[in-house]
């Protein structure tokens, strides 16, 4: 059995609209959910996933200036 990881959002970055777009595409959430996520920092955005999936999601958010970490 492998270890499960969480991706934690620390900062949205400067471009909130781009953050909302990436959130919807990467996490598969609604527009309303993405807008709520943009104003709620330090939140687990994806939980109990593999290390490779966590790295991929973290990279997607960091590519637009958001700050995320894997825990």
C-alpha cells in the first residue's frame, strides 16, 4: 500500500481569474466552487492522492503563481 498525499493551497497568487480557470480544469469543480476556493486560502484542495498526482496538481497551480504544498 502506498502513502496518500494532500495538496494544500497556501496562496492564490496575483491572477485570481487564471486561478479560477486552473481550479476548474484541474480539480473538476464548479465555477462557484472555484470562486470560493480563491477566497479561502490554506485549504486542502485535493486529498488522499498519489505522490505523482499531487506533484502534477501542485505544478499546475504554481505555473500560474499560486502557492501550494504537499502534505
